[in-house]
C-alpha cells in the first residue's frame, strides 16, 4: 500500500501519465490525451483554488470552545512527522511544522482544561528516537506543558489509535480530545473510535480561503504540496472505508 500510495499521488501520477502518453506517441489520440491529462492535472492541482477545495472537503467543524471538552479525560496529540538533524534546539531531530501546529494547539487546550496529555508517534524509518519523545521535549521546553504519556511505537494513524487505546485503557480513560490538522482529523477520529475510544475532535490548521480573480488559478509549488496532502488523506479515507466494508462481510 505504501508504494502504491506514492504512485497514485502527485507529482508521480502526473509524470506517469505523461510518460505513458509519450510511449504511446503524442500523435496518437490516446497518447496525446494522456500527455494533456498529466500536464493539465499537474497545473490544476498547483492552484490555490484546487488545493482549497480538496482540503476544505476533508475538514470537520471547529472546536468552538473548551467547554466542548467537558467529557474528555485526556488530550491526545498525534505526531505529524519530523525534521532531521535540526540544529536550532539541540535535540538532533525536531518535530515537523505540522507537528508544531498540533503541539501549540494541544498546549493551548491543556492550559484551558488542565487535562493530561498523551503524545503519539513512533519511528517511521527506525530513527534513534521516537517522534513522541521529540514532541514531549517540545511541550516541556518550549510550551512549558507537562506530558503524562508517550506512545512511541506507532507508524500510522491506525497504530496511533491502537497503541493509545492500549495505554489509556489501563488508566481507565475512555474519552479523549484528539488533536491533529483539520484535514486529517476525521479519519483519525474514525480510527480511534474503531478501537473503542470516545473522541472529541480538536482540529487545527484549517484551509485558508482561496484568493479571488486570476490569483486563484496561478499555479504554485506550495499549493501542489497542499493538494498532494489532501489527496493522500482522501486515499486514506478510501482505504478505511474499504477495510470497514470487508470487515462487515
């Protein structure tokens, strides 16, 4: 599934379409259509309008107030990746930008609710330290917020849910506030609910409104990145729906 994911996402899928068209021959109808489709889709996915539409369709409602967390017994912050050998904090690796956004919002919620925090993230490529330990260091040293639990085995959202449920189950915790990017959270909530936890979604980093006029359709590498992340999430949702369908049979 991991290799297939990279083949189906930009820019690889666009390159494959163009190469297939060139192999077939640009003069042939099918070849010409594939080249056109590859180039047109690459440009379209690079526009602010496309990236906004793809991300907005994934997002849940905003958490309007801390009062909505009245039933939660803990805050769970999911890891969003790492930056390797970052020198500025002296830790070696550091949380990625996506993780920093989650950590900031989790710290904000903790200060409002005093709920204990669990951070979840493992070693995607057998790194020296689990992502959870980097997140815990950031919360302690930068945000001055304590971390009660570190779940450092997971390599996917499904494993985030499974190992977190195992860890919190021994503490009698059944309801969590789950922090992640808005585009990722609905699938994460579904994974956590599948393992028996009740969840209050605490999304952060919502899609910015697309600009108007000609600026909405000017391609930029930044928006291709955002579109790719959104398509990755749509693929993840499709995989989850397929798994749920197979389990019902």
